[in-house]
């Protein structure tokens, strides 16, 4: 075999290998974007549901405006989030505000028996379950993608092709605090 042929086969093998790595990383990046989209879908559904919950509770708990305002504030932040970090912060705030919201609702027996409120509460619990599953899926795809761009020899080509690590969706420290609910 001639040296030129050996060099050509070597170059072709390197090119094929580079294309395979590029395609693998591209598929993983698309999965991350798809997972992010799934979270956005469930957050939008939750954001659409929250105003109905707030309106239902308003008639029973008019003097609890701060709790209701917190829920609306975090809803608006979640809707306008543009990154996983912003979303995590808004989501943690929303979870905390909803905990206080439902603790508030416990103090109103008529509200707890309201069919509309019960239906909305059930819908929200189902959405929260789906949202948690979506978060886990997103973080799994981010883990796989980040591992794929970090390992040798992919790491040699990842930066050159424009593949950069994605951010995990993590709960901020503030989400671990218990909500403060005051019943006067």
C-alpha cells in the first residue's frame, strides 16, 4: 500500500470520526432543548391555572392579599423566565407561595368544600407531578450532554463545534425555607 493511500485513509477516518462526534453532540443538544420545552409547557399550564385559583380564593380570603400577591408575583416571574437559573428561582418562589396559599385555604372550610377549588387543586397537583418529571428528564439530558462534551476525544472537538455545557435546573437555597403563613 502506498504512503499516500495510507494518509488518505487516515484523513478520511478522522473526518468520519469528527462527523460522528458532531452528530452525537447535536442529537444530545436537541434533547436538552426538547426537555427545556417540556418544562416550559407545564409551567405555562400551571401559570394559566394559578389565576383561576387566586380568583376562587379571593372571595373567601379577602384580607390575605399578601399571600395572593406573592402567588401572582412568582407566576409572572415564571412566565417571563428566559434561562434555567431564572426559571429555578421563579419556580422555587412559586412552590413556596403555593404552599402558603394552600395553608391559607385550609383555614376556610367553605373554600375547601368548593367544587371548583377542589378541581383546580387536583389539576395543580397533577401538573406539579408532571413538572417534577420534566425537571428530572431535563436534568438527565443535561447530564448526558455535558458528559458527552467533556469526555475524550469529544472534548477536543466540542468547543470547536460550539458545544458548551448546559446548566442544570437546580433548586435555590431559598426554596428549602418553610413558607411563613400568618392567620390573624
